């Protein structure tokens, strides 16, 4: 039978996962909120 406590002690996350995690979190991605803020700014500038 598998001893989960022993298996958890042996566990070490792979470096590939950590590298992928860093790449995902460090990306500057434009989302809908950024697009809406830009559109509102542009509309205000056009009014003037």
C-alpha cells in the first residue's frame, strides 16, 4: 500500500513548472479593464 506521508516527503517540484509559472506571472497582458480604460481616455481626449 502507498504511504502518502513518505511520498510527500520525497516530493520536489520540477524546475520546468517553476520556470513556466514565472513566465506566466511576469507577462504584461492587456485585459478588458485595460482596454476599457484606454477607450474612456481616448473618448475624453476627442471631446476636448
